[in-house]
């Protein structure tokens, strides 16, 4: 605003001395040139302040956890876990067998032997098979809950990354709009001043080329922002997100170095639950190698002739398969292989998580240093710009001197915004790698 006020105040001042820098003639401070600068400054800042409901990072994560369908797929694992738990509570390992038979030797003559027989057999648990199934069901249930937490953690990390990329794209587009508004205004003013001989034709072409380059940059930034908004809307499950809804990040200094805690990272908890379920399955398959006995009870009635009384017989027995050939070798081997893979995956994931956390910490420290340098450069150029505004007011420099200094300040502002976005991305990546990103306030008991 200080530049705009100065341009208005001195738009009617006498022409200032000309100079030459960077192969371009400095434009005299004529009224038409000052008016163009005023319009460019107003256009660059006109769309920044709008009354739009804000969409914070926490709100974006909450909406994603409530709306994104990827979490529903993880919740479906609960159904399988409940089925295994119900099966483990059965009183018997299999359905009972019921048999009934009737035999008559002389049905057509109403003479001869008659026999009636009924039998029921029920297999029973032995060798701790029922408790082993309960252990497997419990492990699968814990694995299902860990899978939900891991899906939520992964989605939250992705939403935070997309959120700050979108904000960064918005900030860079705002800078591109400001640069194009200024360069386009200068090019338009130079065309009018060239007719009166105050600006060379080559300088006009340079300004027009610069405006064209800024326009291309503006189009690229616009496309990047549209892609980022679409990705953010897909992640959180809503459409029509306005860029001005996003809140800027707060610069935060990197946290002290920490070690990977398997209890805090949901993906490591999930792999540990898988390993526990694999171990429980190995125990179950080994216990299943011993077949279950099948006690039976039978009742039989028979008589030799129709006029003879019935003879009743009660039979008790038990059937036990002998595991001579089939000792469940294939299932045991498969369970052992699955346990080995699960333990290997857990160890590999832990090493990867440790490398990821170390890299994220290094990126956060680097981003913090880059932002500090960019912010320092921006503040220095802001002070220089104020000095040159005062010099312009006193007639010590030309208008183009002031314009070029403003361009340098805009470049520094763009670098600071980019560095601030990278700092927010690095912080989000570190918190995700650490595993604790404050999911509990967003879950709402899901």
C-alpha cells in the first residue's frame, strides 16, 4: 500500500531524470505510468481478502476420516474377526451325526426278524484346540483393529500432505498473479509511452516478453492449484473447496531427535498383530494334528419273530482317527511360512520406519533453515523497498528503479512462501513418520 500511495502522490510530479540499467531505459514518472502502477498494485491485491469459511488442517483430517471410503474396507475385517470368535466358542468342533435304521426280513408275510437302531455321535475338543482357536480369533480381532488404525493413520498423513501442497500452490499462484499484474501494467504503459518517444521500442518488447512469461507462469500455477484442489477434495470427500479456505501454516522449529517407537506407529502395530496371529495359527495347526475323538451312543431293538418280545440293546463307543499318514503337515508348513514372512515384514518395516524418521527429521531441519534464510531475505528486501520508496518520493531514483526493486521483493516473497510450504510438508512428514499425529480427536469413536 505504501507504493500505491506514493504513486498517487507523485503522479503529477515533474519528470525525473532517466538512467539506464540492465539494457532498459528507466521510465519517467509520468501521470499515465503512475496510474498504471496503481492499477497493477490494486489488481494484485484485490482478491486476497475474502470472507470465506476456513478449512483447517485438523478439519480436513476429520472430514477425510468420516467420509473417505478407504476406511470402510479396513472396517470390513471386523466381520471376519467376529466370525472366527464365534466359531471358537462352539461347544463341539463339528456337527453331531445322527443315524436311524430299520430292517425287516419278512415284511410280506409279517414274519421274520425285525431290527430298529438309532445312533448319535458328537466330536469333542481335546489337546487345547478350543483355547488355540480362541487365541487365533483374538489375534485376528486385534489385527483387524490395528488395520483400521493403520488405514486412518495413512489417510491422515496423505490428507495433511495434500492440504499443504494445495496451500503452497495457492500461495505461489497469488505471487504469480501479482507479478503478472505488475508486468502487464508496465508493458501496457510502455506501449503508450513509446508513442511519445519516452521509452525505446526494444524496451517495450522486453517488457512485453516479461509479461508473456509471467502470464505463462500464472497459467502453470493455476493448473497446479486446480489439480491440488481436486486431489484434496477427493481425499476429504467434498467438492467446491475454495483456495482461500485454507489457513497458512505456522513456522515450527524442528523437534529434538527421537527413536522409532513401534507402539506409536500404527503400521508397525499392524505388522506386529499379524505376526502374533501367525504364531497363534502355528500353535493351532500343530494341535489340529491330533484328531478329535468322536464318542457315540446307540440304541437297538430286535426280535426274531413278530410274536416274540423286543430285545433292547444300548451301545456306547468312541471313534479316534489314528494320525499315521495325515498329520496336518501341509497346514503346519503353511503356517510356519506365514509366521516367517510376518516376522520378516515386521523387522523390515521397523528398519524402513527408522530410516524414514531420520530422513524426515533431516528434511524438517533443512526446510527450517531454508525458510529462515528466505524469510530473512524477504525482510531485507522489504527494508530496501521502503528506502527506495522514500528515495523515489525525493526524486533520487527513477520509477523503473522502484519497479525492479519491487520485482526482486516479489521473487523473495515467492521463495519465502515456497519455503514455508515445504516447511509445513516436512513437519507433517516427520509427524507421520513418528506415528503420533493426534488421531484421537478426529476419530469420534469410529
